[in-house]
C-alpha cells in the first residue's frame, strides 16, 4: 500500500558531506520491490575499523550472525545491505546466502570475506536468493561515489516514509573529522542493543576496541531508548566504521581519553538524531512522545518504567485520540515491575501537573492541557518517589494506520 509521508518528517533532508575512504552506490535488483533501489554498497578504504551493536533476539537473522563473527576481526572493506527480505528464519539457506555474498564481494574487492559486513531487512521467513546481490556487486562498485549518502539512505527503506540521515563535524586531536549516519526503521521497533538498521561512518582514526566502547555507550542512551510498537526485530543492527583518513592520533588507546570527548558527543548526537527520526517515522505516527521518568530506584529501573509507559497501547491510543487520560500512565507505571511509591507518584503532561501525592492534583483542569494534546510533540514526566534513578525515552502514538500498514505488509 502507498505510504503517506509522516507529518513528523523533517522539512528537508540534509545533504551529507563526503567522507574520505567511503564510497556508496545503490541498485534496483528486484528482490521484492519494483522500480526502486533495494541494495546498498558502502565501499571502504583498506584499514577501516569496525564496531557494532546487534539484536539480542533469539531469532536473529543470518546477516546478524555473520556480523557478530566479523566484528571479532574489527576490520571492514565493504558493507552490503538489502531491503525487502530479512533473510531471517531461513535456516541453512540463509547462512549459505551470506557466505555466497561475502565470498563474491571479497573476490571483487580483493579482501577477506570477514571484512564484508551485511544487513538485511524486510519479510521474515522467505529464502533470499544470493544472485540478486552477487550479480549487482560489479555494477555497484563501478557506480560508487563519495556523495551517495541520500541514495544510500533511500535504498534501505521498507515501510519508512522518509530517508533518515544525520551528520556532525568535530575536531579530534586538532584534526577535523566528520561523522555521517543513515538509518531505517518504522515498525518492529523496540531495540535491544540496536535499532532496525543504522550505519555510521567517520574518517577518524580509532581502533576497533575504542570504537566499540564509544558506540555501545551511545547506543545505550539513544537507539535503545526508542520504541514504536514494543517488538524487537530479528535484524537490529548498528554498525560504525572508521576509515582513519583524517590522520593518525598517537596514543589513543581508551574511550576515556580526554581527546575523544568532542567525538563522543558528536557520535551521541548523530545516534540520537537518527533514533528520534525512527520514532517520528513510526508506522502511522502522528505524534512524537517524549517520556521522562525520575525518582526511580536506579537508572535501569527508570528506563523500564519509561518503556512500560512508551509501549502501552492504551497510553499510545489515548494520545492518538488527543485524550489526556493520565490514569493510563498510572497503570503503566504500576505494571512495570519496578519499585514505585503509589502515594508519592507525580505526573506532568506538557508541563502541567495532573497528579501529585498519589492522586489527581486538586488544581488540575483538563482544559489547560488540551492545546498540548493537539500538538505534534507530547511530553510526559513521571516521578515515582523512590530514589534518584532517571531515564528518558521516545515513542509515537498508535493510530489505526498502524493496523492498515501491517495488515497489508506482505500483500
């Protein structure tokens, strides 16, 4: 079915700058979609380091399993991504496909198969014929250019309604470095170590070990803090590649090195930007919901409570209907399984206190909050009265269009 562009989409898609050591190309191979690019190649300079965060799903896809093994080497020469078929729950055939693609790409680029990273997104349970990708490799390599970022972002879309890109420039040890990221994700979003698919590139010279520490820290506070529908994908993948083209940084051995402070902040900003774009493109979304929980026993407890609110169909449908039914937030706090002192719970919506000391605020008038409920950005704050733990997560409302999209996903 046709996908209406999310009303939360950015007014413009920024054009990402080139990154030395990275070339990109997209091709229409017909894996599932007709008349649109569905395979992405990112070709990287020799010596590029790699880090990644992958789904913890027990039904992980063949490309996820391949990347887990490849990350042990921590080197990258190319990334191949296809949309339309997740190559998940495809048994030995799925494993054979990723091996065939890696072998063909390694031969084409004169490298080891374990330096070829792969990701797939789309329908689960359907075998993926490797020839679609293998036969496109030479053409992709010939067409690869340094400014192909926007085409790359579009090539990995499934039910997404807009391409998701982000960029930052920062100095590392006095040298300017660039961080570019692309992502896809719209449904089946409740990340557990990553989000649907996101690929981030930099020209910084950083070892795989340090790169992994930086990425894991960013993912934990960004991609792992968004949810659309509470469903963790079989294919969740975030990969970060560093070409080193900006020049070496002497003695950079740990992520805590003070020289990395600016880079870590910029990486966090790229991840945060992409994660929010995923939430804004939630299937059928009309509103972005920002949820902050404080007063929890720990930050981890606060995160669980916040996600309980964010994943509640009752909370999400109330917001879709512009109904300030804060009792549903009370319910979601209570079911989270974390400590909360009922008679100390405070709730604010749009900055207006609706509940305090475990009951409705006597001064609260629902008319005050209605202009906020009719807006695109909804803010919920809850304090559970236990300790100092806090967390912030993002989600979207749940509209009937979510059912329309998913009810016809394979048709």
